[in-house]
């Protein structure tokens, strides 16, 4: 079920909520989400709310439901692991 959070954005109450890290590339701010399913960083505009996933793994739960972006901090503060 999608719920409006402002005039344009919604949150899908049934979608997962991965952490999004803010980064700037050539003057453009993006939020990056690590996808544990396709093992890639997905880039989105810097606003909270529901997004269609850019996942290449059709078996991923993100593929069907998308996800809700949750700001988790700056890019430099992201956890550094083998998987992201």
C-alpha cells in the first residue's frame, strides 16, 4: 500500500527499506543503495520515498516491489565490507 509523504513522493508500506548514502558526482547529488541481490550500487535522486529498483536480478524482492529510500548518511560514512 502506497502512502503519500509529500505532493509527489510516496512510501510503499510493503517494500523493503535499504540504507541510502549521499554522494556528489560532478556537482550532482545522488543517493546510492547497495543491492545485495545483484551486488551493485544503485543511484537515485536525493529524496526519501519509494523507488523502482535498478536491480538486474529478477529473483530479487526489489524487482517486484521496488524499495523505499532511507537516508543513512554521507558516502564517506557507509559501511565498508566485501559486499559493498
